[in-house]
């Protein structure tokens, strides 16, 4: 009996000891806080390859390093003797593992795709322009404990995901982060000393900046306000507060980049500067799409191509549909789109691109969306000024050239491609104006003896003939009238009947629109019933002088828009604008105004506004 009691007592003691012994830490030997560093300084360090795989509940990352890069044009390349100086650490909310290098000149691994594995859901290379330092971010599905092993030219990292931290009962709370759609500004050095780090968004396609996690949205808002106030280049509209939970990724809202357009004061009516209706928040209007293409508005939009380590900026063409949705129109990249015009039959699209000091005039087939001709290479020369289609859309005419500006044509009806180009008029032409009407091309040329003269020449051959005096002109869409400015040329005529007049193409009679000034620019409404023109109030002055102080005051809205009604012969003042970039809208009383803010050269606002003239004038 005593033996039995002793055995029971011993068993109870053993059970008690087991109950009191602590559970083994599953993350023993792993780093859960702080960082792991190693390696040495390497010149011309190259992250040659990155591989990922999963074993059990651990995910492994292997980085292999070379010195030099033949792939990136760095000359000789060889395996490194050791890893470059590195530091590995983890970030939370959202979960990321960062491998930061003191110096990393090349990253050839980016040319090879690797598949995410285990708790690694994505990755990106992060660099600040002008700095040697670089970092590879691995986006994780959860916070991670990690180990790092360095040997030879390889660095291997083992990651073990950690469970969500337990919250005490009754202490559950929502957490918040501040985010900014400003990663490119951050990399470009335009946002300095910002307490934020980069992260992929929930789609794993976009990068944005995130703050540390905060306990309230008010705290996050205060952080944004203080940060933006201390950074002159920060755009407040690109910053927002988001709730975030453990293991979640932030959401990227592309519209934040366009929000500044809605509050920008782009027009002054009377003494009040105000915003206008945003029509295209992210680009500049070019022209209307033909009905055969579905209608809508064609516009040019800045686009970033490539990944975050080797990206470049270009312009692409988009369509703003009638329902407000947008879609890409052509799979083609341009440097700077200056203008675009569909042929009257809607089958072709001409696009004028400015590239450095030259231009390219492209023709695209609208149905196939293929480039059919680059007229710059077809004989038009590398300086295309203006162009116009004939009535059928089979021939395009242009004032262009290289050494001398001439009237060129390209006839698509000619079956042999190298015979489609021809010169209509070989005696020269001034830049800025061209029109087609009833088988003739109209253009301007001026000299000190005769002044500025509008000429016309038959397209099928003939000698130029003086049409009327004028420095610039615009033919109405119905070819019924020509608006003529007599004061824009270098040798503006003083004998014209008015500084700005309307010429009747049928009778040859001229009607004075105004004799007070020659307009800075002017356009017709699409139905030809109205003419819109700009007065440059500060022409030659650069500012207005105060009568009391004599100090020159800069006017941010130096161009006054006027509307001339053809039927009544009356002009009405509309308002003041910062530029003269307007286009005819979808009705005679509507204009599209393209605008970019002067402070950031369009980085903050590059948008198109819809101006309802009748509402203002009424």
C-alpha cells in the first residue's frame, strides 16, 4: 500500500512539474524586433538573382550577388566574394521584410521573374534618386520573424509568419495609417524627411507611401497636415487616412491624384476667381471622336511605363466616353502630343508629336489602330507647324519643312506609297495657319514690302494667288466665313479694314469684329455660329501698374475671352483666363479649356474643364 501511495505521489509531482514548465517559444532563434546586419562594402555590387521557396511553415529567400553587370552595360561581371553590406528588418501594418543595402549599383534580378511563395506576396526595388543606398522590399501576408545567413556571394533569409497579436478583452480597436500617392515624388527627392515608407497596394500593382500605424483617424489626419505643411512639394489632395487591420494591404485610389483639379481656380468672372466643371481630370482634350468610332473625346494623358527601378514617362491617347468612363485608344507611346485630328470620313487619325527639337506627324488607321505613315519621314521635314485634311479625308496638307517651310501634301489615293508625297507650293509659307476649301489650300506669307497676305493655291497644281490681307486666319467649319487677324504677324498689315474681321467666303465682304486689338488666339464653334477670341491685356507689359504706387502687379488671368455671334454681329465678354488653350465643345455655347498649374508644371493639375459660356454670359 505504501508503495502504491508513493507511486501516485511521484506521478502527481511529475504532472505538476510538467504543468509549471513553460512552453517552448516557436520563434526562439529568430529575430522578431530590430535588425540583422552583415556583409562588407562592395563596389559595383549587383543583386544578380533572387529565388523564393517554401518549406513547411517557413519561406526562404536567396539573394545571389555579382560584381559588375554585363546585362546592364557595366562591363566585366564576376561572382562577388561576399555579400554587400546589408541590413534586414521587418515593418508592420502593412507587413514587409526589407533588405537594405549600403550600396547597390545593379539589380539584374529584375530582368528575371520570380514567383511569390509562402508568406511573400510581392516584391519591389526601392531607390532614392541620387543615392547609392537601395532596398528590396518583400510584401508579406503577415508579420514575420526571420533569420539571415550569409556565405560567399549569397544571402539566405528564412521567414516564419507570426500570429496576429492577441488583444485584451474589451480593448479591441480600429487602427489607421496615413497614405500618400506620392511614391515617385518621394523617390525623386521632392519629399524630404517624410516619416513614411513605401508599400504595395492591395492589387500588388501600385506603390504608395504609408505612415506608422496610429490609434485614431484624428491622429493620422494631424500627421498628414503637419507633414504636408512642412513639405512645399506635397500635394494635399494625394494624402488620405485609411483604416487597416493586421495582414491587410492599403488601398490605392488613383483618383486622389486628380482631386486637385476640382478645387483649382481656373477662370475669373468679374472680380471672382473660381473653379470650373472638370471634364477630364487627368489629361488634355484634343478632339472629338467620329460617330463611327463610338463618339466621345480624345485626350492625351501622362503615363509612367516600366517598373519602379527603370521607369520612364510618356503620353498616351485615351477616350473620355459619354458616360464618364475612360479607356486607352491606341497602344502607342508619344513624347509630347501637340494636336490630333480625325479625317472627315473618320477612318484615319493624324497626331502631331513634339520630340525634343523636332516633330513627327503620324497617321493611324482608326479601325486597326495601326501606324500607317510617319509623314516626317515621308518628305514633310522634321518641323511640322500645322496640317489639315481635305473634304474626303484622303489627302493631308501641311505647312512643314526642314530648311524652309513649304506646303506639302500626302495623298492616300495614290497606290504607290513612295509617290504619295508632293509639294503643293514651293515658294514658302509662314507657320501657324492652313485650311482646305473647294480644292484650294489657304496659307499665310508675309514680307516687309507687302505685309502679311493670305494666299490660296489649287491643290492639283497652279500658281499661288493673293486672297486677302491678314496675319492669321481660321476658316469656319462650314467654310462660310473666315476669321482674320491682321495684327499677329511679324509684318502685320496696317491697311486692313480692321484688326480682327469676318470675311464672307461667298461675297468677299468683310465685317469688323473689333479694331481695339488683334486677338491672341481664336477658334470657331463646331456649328460655325460663334467665334471665340482672346484679348491679351498685358501684351508687351508683363503686368499692370498700380496708379498709386507705380508698382507692377502680375495678373494670374491676363487673357480675356470674348464671344462673337455671327448672326447678331455682337461681341460679349466672357471672363479672364490664365492661358488661351480652348477648344470647341459639344454645343455652340460650350468650350473645353485645358490647364496645368504653373507651380508644378502640370504635376499637380493637368486637366480639361468644361466652360458653359451661356451660363456665364447670361
